[in-house]
């Protein structure tokens, strides 16, 4: 391919991804901007002189490519789905970035770690995770961020905030201490091989799940509060972030509750769960009608109830999640929400991006490089202490087939290039 043709091909590929993603997003009544096109009149007058790859404003977000203004927030959906895994939607996970440089993850549900990787943000900046509750669709990929992040540049402990439960065994501290124990083989097997700093025990802040508008985080001009939620058992919470005159609310799973109605009021952007409709739960998830009614309307928030809650709190942008957002499900969800709410609305899908300022909320889709590699670490790596390697037993060590002759040239080349004297084991 000539380079010009290659460029056109890449442009067309991107266009298809963005167009499809834009339709999936199905945002409605929001303040986002429409697709911007090249000056059509100029193009028509000079068809042969206008390159189709000429730089222009495009209506997608390329990861890690735009600085935020000092007063701007950016929210990216890293998971909008459900406990049942699917390629199109990971489970609940939201990255909030602030103009002061802070980044926060709210939930880290199953499958979301790869979406987080797609952001191409150095892992040192992804060290703060807030858990709404301990269902796997809200914290099932914490192990992936913990280990994979430590391996790829997080040079400090992972900080995690989460609620207590009605008993100590149902609290965040218990869950994470046992997750850390469950990873004993994984951690021991890495000892002495890589930078150890990211593998330290989670830095856990467990707070009272019954706290109402209680401050659980206050650093660098950012205040995060929690309010209780009503979901499955005592314990779940929602979060309210206030910074620089902007208010962001992340609702974890809940039956609609009075704390959200009171404390989420006036949010610039409010995320709230919105469950799949009861008929679709029966038809597509094979729930019994009894279970569909109980789970879809009592344990979670039905679309009509989502709309009613948004009509109460009146956010500048309402974001619905926790449903499989497809061509044959989103219209019924939208219709039911619209029976009780007519304000700005995003029916979220993974990789949807919101830029929020006091004057504007822009909604776009992110383009994704499937073949992403970790970004450079933001700090110098620390050499491992090889003396803490845990040796194989003699029986296992003696099972090595001798490959030293074919591996030695790699040692020679690397030792020469980097001025080292590393030896094979
Ligand atoms: Zn849940
Ligand atoms: Zn959930």
C-alpha cells in the first residue's frame, strides 16, 4: 500500500469505529456536539486539492491525548454492564479525571481492567479505587489492576476505599485482606523478579456504610462523601465528589433511596444504575418472572424509577448504566425512562467520554487500540532484591532441560548493550 492509500484506509477504519460507537452510545437530549465535517463548499470547489486526511475537529476522544483545562472534569466509562461477562460491556468501572491532575476509579468490575489499560495512563496515577460494594461486577477486576498495575509501573501500594458491612466478614477490609491472601502464590512467585513496591498490601480505608454524606476523602481540593445505598444486604454505598465548584455523583447498585434524592441534587453529572427491563430479563436472561420482578425492580432500579429519581435531582447530565445496551434493549429502556424524565440523558456504553465544565458537557466515544502496551512508568523502576527469590524444590529444578546454549546469546547481547554481567541461573 502507498502511504497515501494507507492513510485513507486508517481514516476509514477509524470512521467506522467512531460511527458505530456513536450510534451505540445512543445519547439523547444531551449537550454533546454533532460530528463536524470539513468545509463542504471548499471541498466541492476543489475536489482534487483537498486531502481526505486533512486535520479537522473529530468527534471522538483519543486516549491520553488531551490535557484537561484547570477547571474541567473528564469521566470515562470503563465498564457499564452486568455480572454476566460479555465482550461489548465490562462490569461497572468509571475513571474520573480532574483538571488538577487527580484520577479516581469508581468500581472496578469484572472485565474492566482491559478498558483501564486502553486509557494508556501510567499506572502510578491509577492508585485510588473507590468501591460501591463487594459484588464481583463492582470489584471483580481489582486483582488484575493490583497485579498487572504493579508489573507495569505502579510503584506504590494500591489505595482502596470501601464500606464496612453489617458484620466484619462483609466489609471491604475483610474482602481485600482475603483477596491478598488468595494471591499468595502469585505474589510469592514474583518476589525478587520485578520492582516490588506495587505488590505491597492494599492501603485500605474502610468507612461506615451507614454514614450519611460523610467525608471519606479530602485531599488536594477534592472532597468525596459517601451515602448509603439499598441493595441485596446492608453495606453498599454511593459516592459524591466535589471539586472546583463541580459535583459528580456515582451511584452504586441500589433501590432508589432518599439519600441519593437529597444529596445528589444539583449534580453536574449523576451516574445511577438503571436495570434491564423485566420483560427482557425474562426473554433474554431466562429469569423466572418472579426473580425478574424481585431483582429488576426491588434489588435494583427499574428504568421508570431511574427516570423518577433523575426528575427529582435534576442533574445537568444523567447517566444510566447496568444494562446490556443493544439495538433491541436500549429503546425500551429509553421509553421507560422518558415516561418519567425528560432531561439530559446518556444511556452509557463502554468507552463513552464526558468532558464537564461549568458551561458545557460534551459527550463522545473513545477510540480504542486493541493492541495497547503499558505506558511508560512515571518513575524510575527499582531493582528487585534477588536474594528473596523463593527457590524451586530440587525435584522441580532438576527437571530443567538444558537450553543454556541457545539462551546465552541473549544474555551476551543484553549484557553488552547495557554494560551488565548477568548470568543464567
Ligand atoms: Zn450489586
Ligand atoms: Zn451490579
